[in-house]
C-alpha cells in the first residue's frame, strides 16, 4: 500500500492545482442547483446560490422553499396580497436571465397596474412534465393559497415528458400519470430510478468546487449529442395529428387529461386557472421563409398544431387560455425581433428578456381582465 502513497499525493496536488487555476482565471460553470427528490424525481436545491452559464450567464438564487427566487414567502393566505403561482418547466424557471427579467419577475411588475400588492411565486423546474407540475401543485404550491395559478406549457417537449416511452431525458427518474382510455381515469406511476447516494455526494462537492463543476459541465456537454440524436422524432410529431396506434397518441391522452386535472384541482381550491402556451424559437422566428423551410423539413402540417389543439381543448372546458406563440410570431415578423436565444445563438433555445416580457404582458392581460 505504501507504494501508492506518492501517486495519491501527486493526484491530490494536481487536483489542488486544477482547482486553484480555475479560480485564478475566473472560470464559470453552472452551479449544481438540483437535488434528488423522492416524489418529483428532482427539484431545485433549497438555499443554494451560484451562476448559470449555459445559453447565457446569470446569477441564480434558490430560496428555502426550493423556488428560483431571491425572496422568501409565508405559506397560507396573506392579507392584502394578490398571489400568482406559476407551474412549469425551464421556461418558467428561467435560469438564463436575472430573476427580475424572468416571466415571474416581469409578470409581478406588470400586475401592479391592475392588482394591489401582487406576488408571483415561481415553481418552475427544468425538465418537468405536466405530471410533476400536478404533484408540485398538490405538494407545494397549494400551501401558499394563490389567487391565480398559471400552468405554462411548452409544446417543444412537454408532450414527450408525459410519456415514459417518449421522454428524451430523465425518463426513469420522473413520475407519470397515465390516462386509462377505457375508464377515463389517471393512474399514478412512480419513478423507476432509485436515488443515488453517489450522485448526491458528487452534487454536494460540485456546489463548492470549480473543478467538480468543470467535470460536470464537460460530462453534460459530451452527453448532449446523444440526446440530440433522439430529438428527430420530436420535430416529426408535434406539428401534426398523431396516429391512433403510435405512442404519441397516448402522450396526447395523458397530457389532455393532466391539464384538466390540474385545472380542476386549482379551481376547487378557489383559485383562478390560466393555461399559457409557450413558444418555440422556430415558431416565432422573424423570417417566414425559415419557418416554412423548417415545417417542410419536419413533414408537419402546422407549426402551431399542438398549441391550437390544446388551446381549443382548454377553452372547451371553460378555461382561460393564453396562446403566446401566435401573437409573438406576428410581432417578430413585424419588428424583426428575436424572442428566443442570446447573442451568438439568436432564435434558438429559451426566451431572452424580451421573450419573458412579451409572455408576462400577455398573461397579465388575461389576469387583469
């Protein structure tokens, strides 16, 4: 064993040098913001703060309740407060922008024109499907007694997130609700993946070590091409009606039943339910020719097939529905503005501050009415 000691000492010294070099040159990597959650698969790690460095660079703080927010909130009904809770995925979570430029931050500012003392609570977490958002409502958001609940639905992946067979990432780590088409009921399916103590230990190290953040960042960048290879079916399926024999048909059944279940439970609590349909970068690209070429590439019928179908379904149930993409596309074509992406990658990825502002104004209009 003694022969190994010099090698271990050299390894330790190399790790220290690597850590020191990364800190000296001010290297930035995305902090580990997530923790394994036995009910939801994963959730935001309470109390952590750091830097997001993916599509952009932005400061991030997670409050003690696991919300992407700089503030703390008391549970229960608060006198003289008008509360809005947002359920959603990475578009609601908005790691790419400072919190005041996010949907939640800009919606709260906009609501001051029509409501006294508004508070917008952000329960968005990246990768969440509608099943997890339903559980977030039951296990977290409901306790804050919101006056309005906004379910932000991103058609770019939420349909796939609602069926294990199609879910492109974290499929076995997520819980699901499957719609039984014979009985019309939803059946809960817990996550298949078990929490990993090693993964949690590594995440703890990555919260404080630049070197560990570098290794984690490199791992996901190397793993991402494998995920992207599986995205072909996404571009082929969400722009047209599904075949009754395909998994996509079941994904639709699950999704439509889940949206109704969330709305039923929200309204039963006494809150108003708002269903907001987020846009994708190509749907609202300012160049109509690029949009036409993309649709032709996918073999689809309509870039807004999914949004139109969900919007009609929501309205048939008497729900407030905000179809963001259609108006955003018209404005982008008129002004040449990009609502998705950041310098170097405009038109792709998540909303930039302009996209969040457009969404916040549109949702505020629905609430103020």
